[in-house]
């Protein structure tokens, strides 16, 4: 009997030891979470990356100001769901229509935010959506017309809180 009691007492940790393990686990968990947050720090595109993306998308074509209207709030409370409406001045006929609309955010991890393909049967050169914006920055909308001319508009958006993980 004494032998089994001796085994029982050695196989069970003391309450003091339980508290020490629990405290150590909690501390290690907090340290691990903090390390993950440091490693997941959002990256930003550089101005060179944005220029490369524009060059890849539009080649050497000149990007003109005008014809495009970009509507976004100038102050966004939450960067993960910023409403956006892009409209292009076009007759949307088989001779004059919007081929595509692109949106770029220069300081997001990936500067190309979205691309919309349109054609003469769309009726209007307009689309609305919500986009993620990593931080306060200029947002640019670029439209490619049926004659391959390229038009743009930009809006500076200030993000109060960015919870989008970018």
C-alpha cells in the first residue's frame, strides 16, 4: 500500500507546479502571438512596382487625365470595405465603348486592386464595388477605350483604421 501511495504522489504534480506551468504556457502564448504580429507586418508596393504594373498593363501608351470619374469617400473609417464607383464618359456604341477599367492602390501590397471588362452591350461604362485599402493613399482608376486610348482619374483616400490585413 505504501508503494502505490508513493507512486501516486510522484505521478501527480503539486498545485504550485500546475500554476507555474499554466503561467509559463500563458507567457509563451503571448510571446508567440506577438512574434506572429511582427512577422505579418503588412508590406507595401514601391513606386517602382506601381510603375512596372502600369507598364505591364498598358504598355507605352500615354495615360491621359479626363473621361473617368472616380467616386470614393475621401475619409474611410475602415480600410477593408471602401466603396468605389467608377464611371467613364462614353457613348457605349460599337464604335465608341469602354473595353476595361482598372483600379490601382499604390501603397497596397499588390498595387493592382481590380479589373473590369466591358463592351458596347453594357449600356453604360460604370461599375460599383468595395475595395480594400491598406492605408491612406491615392487610388487611381484607369479606363481603356475601344480606340486603345487610356484615360484616368485619382482620389486621395485617408484611412482611419486599416483592418484589411494588407
